[in-house]
């Protein structure tokens, strides 16, 4: 283990190692990952970014531009094609 890694324990008792200051438990994040829907295809940081900004449905997502979504902390460019495909399947698009 390097000096930048540290063992942590979340409120649910999961032990995990993190190199960053990010407080989220990867075990808890995996457990709460949706099995279906557009949020299920995203990474945990991207999913949290949308949820923290009130984007929990494709209808709400369609009220934002791609640029606005990319400005959310935790959202990366690799998520945009996944979101665009989910919107198109529903007959929607970004603003």
C-alpha cells in the first residue's frame, strides 16, 4: 500500500481502500446501482452528478444541454453518448 492509499470504513461497515479524498464507498455505490434504466449504464460519479442535480428521468435530462450536463461535477464526456442514446430511444434529445 502506498502512502496515498488509506483504508476506510463507511457507515454501513464496509472496508475499502481509496487513493483520493472522495468519501463515497465503492461497495455501497455498487449496491445502489440501478439494474435498469439510463442511470444503470453510467459510472457511479456520473450517476451521482445527475442525481445531485435532480436529473432522475429522461424527461428531466432532456431539459438540459450537453454542455450543462458536462458542467456537473463528476460528469465526464464518455457519458454523453450513453445519455444521448437513452434519450433517442425515448424520442427525446438534449436541449
